[in-house]
C-alpha cells in the first residue's frame, strides 16, 4: 500500500504530469481540428440540401435538380432523407454530429495517447530512477524484433483465449470474467516485459518473474481493474509504469546486493 501511495505522489510531479498530459493534449487538438474541418464540409452540404428541399415544398412545383438530389439521397440513406424532409432542421443535425463527434474524438485521443506513452516508458523510468533509485544502474535487454515477436505471441494467445471462452460468454457473471481474462493476460505480459526489460538484465527479469509471479499478478490485476474505470486511463498508463517501475527497481536492487554479498 505504501508503494501505491508513493506511486501516486510521483505521478503528480511536474515531469510525470507532462508525460501524462502533453501527448493527450497534442493528439486531441490535432484530431479535433481535423474533425471540425471534415464535419464543417459535411454540414454545409447538408444545409444546402435542406434549403433545396424546403423550396420544393413551398412552391409545390417539381424541380429537376431537386429530384436528382433526392434520388441520390434516397439511394445512399433513406433515413437521412426522412430526417432532412420531415423532422428536424439542420441546426439539430449539427448539434448531434458535433456532440457525438467530440465524444468520439476524446476517446480516440486517449487511446492514441496511451500508445504514444508506451514508447515513453524508458524516459518515465529514467525520471523515476533519478528520483529514488540512483544507485540502481539501468541495464535492460531485448530489441525491437524480440519485442514485436513477443507481442504477436501474446496477442495470438489472447485471441485464442477469446475463442476458447466462447461457451462461457452465455453464462451470467462468468461471462464478465471470460471476457476480461484474455485482455488481462495480454496486459500483464506487456506491462511486465515493457518495464522489466528496460531496467533489469535478462537473468534478473527471469528470476523476478519466477520468484515474485504471484505478487506481480496481484499488482497488474489491480492496475487492470483501475483501467476499467472511465477516464482513469487518462493518467493510468504513466501510473502503471511508475508503480511497476518501483517494484522492479526494488527487486533488482535486492538481487544485485545479494549477488555482491556472495
């Protein structure tokens, strides 16, 4: 519990907050500007169609150009034509588009920021080392090819588990566990490898994951459950790295001190 509290304190230091917020803010701004530009063009076209439709109804005279537009609209979307002609004005359509779009952009930005932050793990751990573990040397192991192969392996196992658990999806309560277990498996493997391979040697990593497997599973399970809380993911990724980073730094320090004594 003490380690958890310390990790929270570390999370809200200026540099750690920068790691958490800067990627999200940059991605969110870029995506929202792109969204506004794309939707703006669509709204203009929709409003033009609304004006054309209203003119036909008021005059009561068929117009060749309007019939073509209506034909195109009926071909692409009968529902869109019904809304445009009989139910709401373009202002209501615009409101729903912007509201739903903003919500989507927010979640998409968070998802992309989490991916970007994943590449910042060495920098986050380096900052953590400077704060608490200057006596523990960064060694690390592995390379891009190994990381990619392991990721594909764990991804395959996750998908296989999803397939094998299909019969359990129809059992109440059990289906919640069956749906989340494959995701937790992938999360556990990725987080441990990401942090452990940055700090420890290959031998130290193997010893830690073997001797403290139960402790690591409990910690990653707590972190995974936290990620299910809405908007916690905003700070969660950096917090995961800090929390597991503390664990690996402490275990590596103990192993190296023990090795020196021998």
